[in-house]
C-alpha cells in the first residue's frame, strides 16, 4: 500500500477533489457517493427463508427479533480501502436489537450510529465524514421475503470526496486473539433459490421470428411458427420468445416449427411480433430445463449514488513528489491533497 508503478518504486500521493471543477447544473443539490450495504439473514437452511411463523408473509410484516434472529444482536465489521490502497477494518459493529431499542425505528437509529462511529474511528482520519441511514425490512426474493438490514453510507468528508472503493463486509467468525473479534457474527444467506419459469438458462439466441408475411403477428392460438433459421432446434427442445416458453413438437419442417404454447406455467401473449428473438433454453443431462437463480438476491455492497465530486492526484492542483508521496501544491492552493484554495490567481 502507498506505492505504485510496475516495480512499486514510486510513492503514491493523496487524491482529492479539484476545487476549481464546477458542476454543470448548480441548481441541483450536491451529491456525495453513497454505498448501500445489504445484509440478508441466512434462514434455517441458508436460503433466507425464516421458519418462524408470520415472518415475511408480506413486505410490511412486523419486524421482530425472532424474525431477524440471524442479524440482530450479532456483529460484523467493515473494511475500507483508501485511494492509497491502504485497508482499514472497523471494530465489531453490533446490529441493534428491536425490543432492546423499543421498536424498529429505535433499532435502526442505534445501528446507523454504530456504523457511523466505527467508520469515524478508523485510524489517520481516513474517513473524516460520512452519513449513515439503516433500514430493517423484508427483501423480495425468488420464493420468499428475506429479513434484511440495509445501510446507506454517504461519504461527505474532505478525505473521501469523490468515488471510493466499495466497502467490504467481514462476517466470518473470528474469536479470541483475532481482530476484529467477531465471536457471534451475523449469519448471512448463502444459497441461491432457483427461480421459476421463465427463469431458465438461455443456451443461445437461436434465431428470430420470420413471419411468412413480414410485419405480421402470431395470435396466442397459433401452434405453427416460422423462424429465420431452424438450425440447431430439434424435437422436444424448449424455446423462449418474450416471456413465453414453447415446446417444439416437430422440427422436421424447419424453418417452420410445430409447437406447444405456454409451457412451464408461462402465458401466451395475445400477439407475437415478427422479428422477435428466439432463445434456445439449456437442458441438463436428463433433458430437464436448467433453472436460473440469477434473479435471487444475496448480501451485497453496491454504489447507489454517484458522487458529484471527483478524485484526482493532488486534487489536480499540485504535483506529486513520488519520492516522498507528498503533494507540492501550485500557488494559491494548500492542503495535503491541494484541496483548499487560498488565493485567486
């Protein structure tokens, strides 16, 4: 950390916002980078499904300590990596209990205060300013609503102006003699739940609809369709057109295909447009369609708001001394990253 170039021979200088760089539209409010940290409870089998009755029946179901048992009262840590590639890990952060803080609102405030304090207490003022808003809610998954805790972390300090590297969540058990000590870490969802039709793996774009009368459409009762190229499509294959899955019953007359409509619990649309893409769906060794679990969710860290600020070496208002790693600011600017204007030149 702190060195760069192909042979790591040069010291890195701090990066900061160019104070002379103005936004194009000053009528809109200034935006700081916001990262969203989402923790999803493991559930009984690691798939996020809670076995406690009444938990997650609806998105507005009551959040209780029992329903959020994989998260509340347990700990995690966050690792922040600076623009000098130096990594700092927070002290353990406890997800506040709901009953202990009167209600969900109280628990949310307690958790966001804990996250903010942990980031502010990192060494060297590496995070000198941030805002945190946490929410306890049920996230919509493939086949269930998963208890989750999400925290929106906005970086608004001078040392973290502009885009930052994504935070990392530390949630592995780390007991005595370990730093940070996570004796009872949050239990996070690890298994993806296979989605239902039409969520199946697409093997390829096989062809497109090619109606005998260009520009025409197929009604939902039509069981024979023309495609531009029937190569690679065989009897008993399944194809996906739009959101409808069709089974090919006879491909011998290709490029005209005899099909069974509305397979795998899908619905045939009123019309199927000429030129629509035709996807060939993948099958396993037994000939069954391969479920696609990509629509399910896991715990994550993502950038939810991009920063209006930028991040340049020495704030683009100085030159880096690569032997010392210090910025030599141009006249009229000062600061460790030349982020402050002292005079109009």
